[in-house]
C-alpha cells in the first residue's frame, strides 16, 4: 500500500511536471516582453524596472487580432515620416537606429509631420555624447531612448544637424535644451520573434501596431535590431532573378562572428525567400536544421526589411532583407530581440536656466531643491538631474571626464533643466512664496572645479509661452573643494 501510494504520487508528480513543462513551452511561444540582458534596459534600475510603465498604448500581446488582416509586404521606410538613409559617423550606429531613424519616424507619425528637413529630424549624436565617455565608443538603442525619457531630444535643426563635428560636445544654449524637453520617449520594449505567434505580433506592430482603426489607416511601427556583422559575406546572398525581389541582397543568418551593430527593421515581405539548404526549393515545412521539428527556424521564405546606417550606396539603397528564421540563433542572444518605442510630446511649466563651467562634467554633482516655506533651511523636495550628476543611470557609460562643453573646451555651457516635477511636488501654499536651493559640488575624491555664472527660474503656460523669469543673484559661483549653495526666496509658487 505504502509502495503503491508512493508510486502513484510520483507518477502524478511526473505527469504534473510534464503538464507544467508543456504549458511553459506554449507560454514561451506567445508574444511577450523580454529583458534579455544589460543591453535592453539600464541594470542600475533593477529587475523590477518596467520600461513601458509611462506608455499609453497596449503592451505586447495585449491585443489579439486576426493575422489575416496583415498584407504580405510592409515597408515603412518608404513613408515620408521616415528620414533619409544615413551614413553613420563613428560608432554611433545604436543612436542612428534608435534616435535618428526610429525616434524621428515615431515623432513625425505622432505630430502628423514628415521628416523632410532638420526641423523634423532628430540627431544621432546628442544622446550618443551623453553615454560615450567622450570617445568613439558604441552604444545601445536604449541609451538614446532613456536620454529621451530623462532629458528629451532637440531637433537636428537647433542641434546643428543629425551629426556633430566633434565627439563629446554638448550643445551650448538654453533654447536647445528647452526644445529637447518637448520631444520624449514614454516607453520602450524588447521582445523575441522566435515563434510563429511572436512573428505575427511583430508583423502586426510593423503594419498597424496591432491597433487597427476603423476607416482609417494606422501607420505601423519600427524595431531596433542588433545584428552580428562579422564575416557577413558568408551569410549575404543575392535573391535569384526569377524569384520575388530577384537581384536584391538578403541575409540568411546573422554573421558567424563579430560584435553587435545597431540597425532598423522597417517592415517585412512574406514572399521573399532563399533556398538556404540548397535542395532546389524554398520551403517553410521541411526540417532544414535537422532538429527533428519544423519550426520558424526552418523557414526559407519570409523576411524582414532592414535599413542600415552605412549610406544609400550599401546593399539595395541602404536596405537589405533578413530572413525571419535568422532571428532564431542561440549563438547570438543579443540580436534575437526586437526593440520598439513609444514617443510623446511634453511641455515643461518650470525650468532652470544655468550657465555653468566645470572641469569634469561627470564628476559634477548638482542638487536642486524646493521648500514651500520661504524661511525653510532645507529643501522638502530635491531633484538630481542625471546629466549633471554623472549619469548614474548608465554607470560607466557616462559623458566622460571632460569639461562641461566637451573635450579640451573650458567654455561655460548654457543649459536648461526641467523643474516641473519638482514644483508639482509642493502642495498648496498660503502666501505663494517658497525657497529654492541649488547646490553644486563634485564627486567624492574628485579634483573637479567649476563656476556657476548665471541662474534663472523660468515659468511657462500650458502652451509653452514664457510667463516669467526669476534671475538669481550670484555673488560668487565658484565650487570645487567647497560646495556652492545658492538659496533664494521665490514668489510665484501658486502659478501652476
Ligand atoms: Ca530549401
Ligand atoms: Ca527544424
């Protein structure tokens, strides 16, 4: 009896385990959010950091739709909201994909504009110079999207172009930083496309964001991709002339070696194919990778349309096909995810305009505080802006140990910082007066020195019109061994 019961229990447990395994597998096949590694969100924010939290649109897999609505081909790079094919400068591919291409496209879709001039295009180098250590260093797509969340991105028009002439330069001028505040990212997500269900969701995002509108075209989204590019001649083929899209270039897999390269997925074509195993036919129902199963990994037909930042001369007008099946590559974890973004517009109501010099911008420490009582000796609420505290969010990927303006440039920099959330934190006040605190210092152990030359608090109405400006009096703005504290009574707190 005892033995029998034990056998019965272990059989039951084995059955349960199998059921759980099967349900885990089908669970894994569904469209889903993934944080595959430190390249998909800042590790400093912890495992619980939800990068879609502030987004307003449905999350991955929340809308269930009929795949029959999907056309066989989508190419969003042919839309006027998509910027030109860029030729990247330096190792800024991640930002050419995530900001100069994807953010630009999404912002134009949101604004109902087209990306036909620098006024509606966004630079690759503004966000890149926040995280590249002021060196020619690579970046991740999320770096640009986080910069857009925390600071915003100025237009290429006010920035001075999509590219900058020098590595590590920060823009000088309050108007540029103030404009950047208006163009933001509200959320971003990574997801795998390893199964047919996940592929359908991805195609749906590219076609109509999985949010079809009745009697109205929904303009689809884009994806950031990270591809392995070493020995890519081994995986680059030309589609035979008698096939659909004959003569065009196609990647059958990611390159067999090398490092990641940020590229933009702009669409798909279900008819594009290539005879990968050389059996004389293009199939999706033959086990070509010999794993005993027929899965998306065996598909020879169906490909993403990818835009590279190597100029219009590269491949087919800067574009190439990438087989759907190439996304299933256990040897290249980084490249097997699709990154999407949601953008938003924002009008700051309070800002700080500063003119500041510092010998080491990464060692600069800036705390901005406010109290509702004009006699307060300490702030009730404080703000430590990322860019002026060494980008703690990105840890080692900061703006470099160089002066404020950039390498070998001691010019004081005029910048803007959004204070809206700080003022919102204050409750109602009876006399409308409060106290403002600004402290400038340096990181522990640093020998950085600097000087605050100008400081003003600006307020705006909901449309962005300037309502008022309080210029702070600075007798001595130097800081270094000793911190510099600026305190002043402000008198228009009730102006919300
Ligand atoms: Ca074949
Ligand atoms: Ca197979």
